[in-house]
């Protein structure tokens, strides 16, 4: 306004200008108060959305920690600490809001919240802080430092948290240092303070969201990342066993490896695997391999994810081949079978089960499992055994082997089970049994003596039936003298159990009379 002596009319005009400016300023103040109120509403709505999102992330991590504690338990422990800090601080801020709103008739009438005394009297006394003002600063500090302690000072989030909840000295509009509480709350209308508190709650929820994302996202990134620590090469052959001369067929794939993953249950061939065998993200198996051939492995690998069972079917196979517990040595000229006896044989093809092996030959009979056969030659000088088997891929392999057929060798004659040249008294000879034996023969055969001829020196030869001396033979022996050598020859016998086979005559026995 102009200075100097003014007329009454000019004074009136100036007064009208002052009133007009005051009315404009008052109107502007009301609009600003409403703007703060609308901002507070918007922040409150956003806080509700943030809260729902954070609860979902918290529950997700809690479920994962229960399903896979080795991987997520430590991370959930961090989140639990953050949650406790958040609940404590947010509860305090809510109580602060309730205190400031006491006496406000309509919390939506923002233009009526223009007083500064409510907050000033609560936080300040003179140029110092009240106990309540100091408590406000202590609560902010406790949340700030507690949260940084959980995430770690070296975490990228630590700097954001420190800035977001800083209560350090500020500069006022004159460029002078001013305590943070005075700078932000002293002399401000009530609605401004309420909006600041709501904004601080928003900062808390944003901080929580960032921490949850960091923890979950870091683990998921580790889970999804390709590295030598998270993946293994797995060889998947087209079949479980290959034979010499075949082409190997299969493929290499990258398999997910997670030593912390433990299944909730595993069944193989209807057998439940004990949990003590769940190790390093897999299951150790140990059971009898079974008989020779291809074996199926079927079952379920079950683990829990987000509270639900995820079932991975097990469908694979393995091959059992004969155990090489001794050397295979063949005498090429000794492939022999004997006529008239049961020649035992074992016939198999490595890598092929017995029920898929077929063997044929004149006189060959299968007597049970595990490739056991009996060869009983019928005639001729040799026999061929043909063997075929079906491989796991459906192809057939065949082979054959020839065997020479030989007769049972001539037995040796015996008297009282003694062979060759024997000494005894003539009374003993009269009672002796004449036999035929097969010394050093590979088969345990029993021969029955059917007859023989005895020749005493100076007397005619006597033909005897059976294996004992008859009356005529005893009479001739009785006439022998000491030193005489009696010859028993043309000893005939038959094979016990196969009387149709003709045994060659046994060698003679000489008996010297004592």
C-alpha cells in the first residue's frame, strides 16, 4: 500500500483490499486442506492393496518353508522378523492417528482440520520434544535399524530403507539446520500430519514388498538359473544294455539338480521307500536285482508344492546280466556228450532272460529255470544244439554248437572192489562178489554185473550168471593150490536205470591164491 497521509476514502479502499486478500487466502487454505485429505484417502486405498499383496507373498513363502524347509526355512525366518517389526510399528502409527482424531466430529471434513495445536502440543514443549514426540522418533528408529539388521547392511535395500525412514537434521527455508520432527510436523495443520503418517505406513508396506520380492525373487532366480550347481547332464539310453557290435543310441539332457528338495513320498514297484533314503534331492534305491533279463521300474515320485502334491511318474527299466564270477575256458576238442547217460547243460545268452531263450537239439530237454537242460544223445557220432534269443529291442540272435557223441568207456573188473592183480585165500574168493566199475569217469553211474567167466589153472573155464560164484565155480576154486593165479574175465554188466544201453565187457581180474 502507498505510504503517507491518506484520505478517508483511500483508507476505506485499502481496508477493502485487505479483506479481499484475506478471503482469497482463506479460500486457498481450505482447498489445500481438502487436497491433503484426498491424498490421504488415496494413500489409504493403496495401502490396502499393498497389504493384500504382502500377505499373499508371506503366505506363499510360509507354505514353501513348510514344504521345503531346507531351501526356504531360513528365508521365512527373515520374513517373520520383518513382519513382527512391521506389526509393532504399524500398530503404533494407527494408535497415533486415533489419538490425533479424537474430538474430530467428521474425519471426512478435511477443511475443519486446520488447527496446528493438536500436533504441536503432542510433540513439542517449548523448543524441546515431549515424551510422546521422542517416542515417535524412537519408534521410527527401531523399525529402520531393525529392518536393516534383518536384510543386512550390504543389501541394496539397506540404503533405501535408511533414506525412507531417516530422521536426520533438515534445512529450513532459510537454509538453517532444523530437527526433523520440527521440520515436518511443527506448525502444520492436522490433516497434513495425518497424511504424513499414512504416507509413512505406505513406506512400510513398500519396504515389506521389496524385501519379500528380494527374498522370493532371489530364490526363484537361483532355481531358474542354469549353472553347474543347479543342473546335471543326464544320459538317457534307448535301452538299458547293448551288445558288442551294436550302435549306442540315446540322448543327453539337462536335469534339474536341487540338493535341498526332498520328496514327500516315493513308491517303486508298489513298495514305499523309507524317508531315510531321501538324500541330495533324490532317492537312493537298493533291492535285489532279480534274474537275468530286462526289469521294469514303475512308481511315483511325489513332492509338495504350494500345499499340493505334485506327482512325477516313474517309468524306466534296467537289465540284469549274468555275474562274471569266474572265467570261461573252453577246450575246443572236448565238446563231448556221452551216450546212455543224462548230460547236464546250462544254456543262456547274456542280457536275455531265460524265458526268451530257446534251445533245440536231438535228445535235449529243458528241466527247469535258469537255463538248465539235459542232453541224452539218441544216435550218431555228433549232435548240434541251436540256441536263439530275443533282445530287448525285439531282434533275434542265434548261435549253434556241435558236440561229439561218445559211448561209456569199458569198465574195469573187480573182486571185492579190488581191480587188476589181487591176492587172497581160496575160501575168500569163493564168497567174493565180482563187479564192474568206471574209475575216473565224470558221471556217477551204477553198473550191475550180469555174468562172468572164471578159469582155474588145470581145469576147464566156468561160465557164471550174476555176480557171485556158483557151485561149479566154487568146486573149481576148491581144487586150486597155493600160488595158482585164477583169471576172472568176460565180465558182463548193465547200466542201472538204462538196461537197454549195452556196456562193453570189463577188463579181467587176476587172483593169486594165498
